[in-house]
C-alpha cells in the first residue's frame, strides 16, 4: 500500500535522526544504528534504534510536533541543527496510509527506538 518512495523517505528521515543522535553523544565508543523490519498478520513494522543521546520520556510525543527539535547549532553535531520537520513528516506519512509512528521502549543496549507501523492491506 505504501509507495516505495515514501517508505524510503521514512527510513531516510529516521536514519538521519539516529545519525545525529549518535554523532552528538560524547565518548570514544562507536555508536550503533540498527534497522529492524518485520511483518505481522496486519502490519509491516519498521524500527530504527540507536545508541545516541536519547530522547527524554517527557518529549516522546513532542518530537513529532512540526518545528520541534532537540538539536541546536551549538551541539557538537557536524550534521547541523534539525529543523524539526523530520519526525513530523514521518508520522504524517505513516498516518496518511493508516499507520502509526511512535517512540517505544528501546532494548537495554540502545537509547532510542522509533517504530513505524504500516498496514499490510486496506482492511
């Protein structure tokens, strides 16, 4: 149901956010970004996890608000500050096809997990 170009855009936005979070985290240990995708009987589920700076639980819903960003120009992030549109577009794109995007609990070795659920059929 979801056009490949939209799916690619969703995945790229999530990757870019994860890369910024991993790059912004202090320390010498290399960061990790993990993509997980699976199908259930009704849903295609895409999860992007990272070991970056994390999202405080109080901000889990706000990060999907247009123009809300957790990055600034003063961060040590060579990728620059975000405009606050990436996750808003991810959520809007998923919802346009009957899906959902949310921050979910990450496994202990990761700091953040964004999950997108897309329906496998129109039923």
